């Protein structure tokens, strides 16, 4: 899953619920943590977004656990 696919799915009205959309966003975040090193800009960017949006000082593994609920 990537942001381009999410944009396409939004533009073509493929999400039936907000939960489907949020699930795809969580998958993008999880993939970023899984497939990038902590030194990668993508990893740092997603970590920053996740921490800012959650407004908590959580580690990436804690964020991943929260998004897998």
C-alpha cells in the first residue's frame, strides 16, 4: 500500500467506510517502519507524523501496536 494508491481509491470512491481508509493509512505507516531503516527520511517523516498526530511520546513499535488494534 502506498499514498498514491490511497489517493486513487479516494478519487474513485472505493472506500465504503472511514475505517477502510484509516486501515490503509495504518498499513502505509506500518510498511514504512518495516521496510525502512530508522535513519531513512521516510521513516523519520512517518514517525514525526505519527507522534504529532497521536500527541504521545511513543516508540515506533508502540505506534505499530496501536495501529494494529
